[in-house]
C-alpha cells in the first residue's frame, strides 16, 4: 500500500506515534496505549496510564489537544473504582492542557485502561527515533526501574513504601516540560532524535534508535539513573515477563561490558518501563543549551552516554 504524502511518520519506522501533515505550519500527532493495572490505587492507575499515553505525543515533540478513554473492566469491578480511574486520568489530561472528549469501554475479565491522544506539532519540528549522529550526547529525563518495583509489589507486597512512592511519582510526572524544552532549543539543530522509554526498556528503545539512525548508542553504566530499590528488586528476582521478551528480541543488538554491568543492573536495563522519560540525542556543540534549559525548568535530566559510529547498543 502506497504511503500518503501527508503521513510524515507512520508504519515504516519504530516511532512512538503517527504524524499527519495538515499544512505547512501544523501536523497532527495520534497515538493509543493501554495496559493492565500496575498499582493498587485506582486513581494512580488512571494517572499513570494517562501520563504514559501522553508521553508518546511528547516524544514526537508535540503538545496534546484531546484524549479519548479506552478501557475494559469486569462487571464485578465497583463503579466507584472505575470512576476513580477515569478521574485520575482526567486530572493528568487537564495538567497537560488537553481535554477528555469521550471514549469507549467494553466488559473484560481483567481491567485495562489507557488513552487515545491527539496532539499537534510543527511539521519541521517533529522528533523521531531516526537522526542520532556520531558525537551526539544522550540525555535521559527519568530514572529506571518501574517494572521491577511494581512487580515486586504485586509479588510479595513487601516493597518498601518509599520505593513504591518514588516509582509512582516518576510514572505520573508528565514529559510535557521536557518536550517544550526540546522545541525551544530546536528539534533538528539541537535535538537530533528522541524516544520515550516504555515497554521495550532502555536497551530495547535504544536499539530502535540505533537501527533507525544507522549509528551505535553507548551508555555509561555509572551515569544511568535508577529509582530507589530498583537494583534490590532485580537482585531479588522480581523480574517482569516483558524483560525476557525484550532480551530475546533485542539481545542480538546489545553488548554489555560484564565488568561494568552487574547482573542486577542488567535486569534494570531490560526492565519494561511505564511512563518513562525521554531519551534525546543532542548535538555535542549545542547540548549545553539543552541541559541548561532543562535545569532552568527544574526538569530532571542525566547525560547518560553518546552516539558513535557503528550499530547496536553498548553499555560500558
């Protein structure tokens, strides 16, 4: 099937959302995401699901306009819990400056919830996974380990409450400010490529960026930010099923320096993230403007590596 000339980003790549050009000044971003509960509190579940869905718009450099709820709930789930999920999501959509305009639900044995999100971006300011260049610096805006921590909480209920609180705080935080900073410093001249770190984990999403860019991504193990408890739960074997799938699918494109990467850190790097941060490849001559702008907005960031000649992903 021939691609439509206005479809700027579609099925061909590994990007986070579709982008459709309306005019020389405006393009639409559209995405959908949903998943089963990873926390006990229904409102937090709604907030996390909404932040995760909105993140795909921000990964493309855009702003959200409107959202539609999409969910499946058991007949036995109390209506009050469903209302809390929807209200939690609406809170995050409102924080994003967008509106909830409707949605659709079905009866399902296991709860599932997420959003369809519509956003906008200038056609010349679309951030994609392609475009990372040798010499670029890699900047990450959230710490890693949400999958391990939430899996531990579901498995034994003995997760340190402080660890769970930190994980939830990270997952509900929007990437809106980081996306605004990208636009301000320049998507194209300063930020060459971007993706958000979600279900494929850091290594999986990095492998997609490396392949799309025709380059090699090199991470410094001691510079990678970790949520409190992430290594502890990795060592304890609280590993999500998605970690093994990520390793099986992307493992051939990844090289880990055994001297620098412990077994527990390896689990963190393959860990499927929910509502993770943005991973940006920034021009070495202009990266200072990016990190200064992030700091000025009190947006957390870590310079975690570089882009090099070659292919695949390396952690040293």
